[in-house]
């Protein structure tokens, strides 16, 4: 089966922890090494057990899942954090991504998809539920300054994006398709595709959703 993926489950409901552990036991490459019932315990457990992946609830006693995620990613950036919660409001989603979460799943996710999400973030990919991905691509415009991404000169230097590529990224986060970008920027579809490919390469991501996530997590376009 290859290397096992060690997992820390962070959930304040005992029955929910039992259920998650049971579901994950069906895969030989996934092994639960520890559990925590609150955010503070999660941070301590990460230091003690060094899990590869943390399944993190958001609504936790003592310390929120978002704050726990921020502390874990600060001290152990190689640890992957997958948010698993029933909360899908914009503030929670964007706060979790900004804290460094590598993925965001809703608790109605099926067993197979949860396992796939864990494996995906373990390998460095980003995983978002379809509902959450749509929010990231479309609802994030509320976090943008009027000036837009083009005026963020520090970010231009950070990612080495050209002014045109920053325009493309701004429109991507707004949820525009390539055809809509071409029409708005008065460019050919092929030119937009070329710019988009450059944006994905420079951000080191595989697709449009991952690019939008990285933009938000890096503070691009935020006031």
C-alpha cells in the first residue's frame, strides 16, 4: 500500500470522533494516531504525535479550529490541515484558508471523497467541496479593494506576475470564465489561455480553484 498517512482527528463530539475513526479504518493507508476534543489540545497533540494530516472542526471549545490551524501551520508548516465542518458561510471559509488550511470539506461528505481529500492534501494539492470552490471563485470579490489586484505591487514582486497576469488573476477570483475575460480585456481566447497558464505556473498550482485559494491565502486583493 505504500506509506501510511498519519492523522489527528480534532472534534469536540465523541461520537463524531468514533465515526470518523471507523470510516478511516477502512483504508489501510490512513491511520489515526491521535484525537483531540478542543483547539488547544489539537496544537499540543500535533507537537507530540507529528501527524501528516489534521482533520479539524471549526467550532471547538478552548480555542477555535481556525486559531488552532493558524498555530499549527505556524509551528509545523509541513502538517496538512483539512477543515471538516458543517459551517459554510463565507467568513468561516476565507478565515480558514487565510489561516493556512489546505482543504475545506463539509461534514456531509461521503466516505470515499473524504479519503480522497486526505490523500490529495497529503500530496500537496488543495481540496475544496464543490460548494466551497464556487464560493472561493465567486464570493471572494467582497474581500477585494476597489483598486483591485493590479495595484498590489508587493504581490507582483512576490509572485513575479506581470500586470496583465494580475488582471487575469483578479478576474479569475471574481469567477469569470476565459471567454468572459477575453471579452472584458479585449484579448483573444488563446491569449487569455496563455496568460492563465503563466499564472498557474507562477503560483505553482494545478487549476483555477487552487489559484484562487492561493490568492486569498496570500492576502491578494484583500483590504
